[in-house]
C-alpha cells in the first residue's frame, strides 16, 4: 500500500494529524474511511470536512490500482485524473487518449493498451465495492 504522503489532496496540517492517528498508508486510510460514519469520525478527529476525507479516499483508491506507483500517479494527474471518480467518468477510448496525451506531455513512454485497459477495468471493479 502506498504511503499517504503520495496523496496530493491532503494539506500538510491534515497529513500530520492523520499520521499522528497512525494512518500512514492508503490502505489504512481506506479502511478507516470505509463508511459515511467512519468518514465523519475521521474528519472530526483530524479537523477536516467529510468532503476532504472523501477526496482523500477517492485518490487513495486510484493509487491502489495494480502496477501503480509515483510515475503513474503523475501521469494520471497530468491527464486530469485526480481520483477514482475522474477515471469512472471517462469511457475507455477517452481514458486511453488522455493517458497517451499526458505521457507525451511528460515526455515519457505511454503504458501499453493492456495496462491502460486493466486500470480502467479495475476502477470499475473498485466502484462496485
């Protein structure tokens, strides 16, 4: 599981409060924010809003796609995918085009079509959970 420091949507003050609560990985964050009640509880404890917690959760879900690391995170952000909801809003052809365009903009190799399709399908699987 990636560390929560990989999340770009968490302000430093909230990051420090999460770490003080022992929430150091995206997996732990996903666990402690699984339900609306848990999201509210976490928000109260780190002095954030439930919407903040939902945004962190959305990005954490995206970071937990298979084969996903820091370079892939940069690629997704460049493509305008800040979280799982953004991926879910795109159909597969649009997703492919945006990822390929982002790779060009970042002067890096684009992932294979199979990798892109796998990420897109995994996003749909995570949506169902």
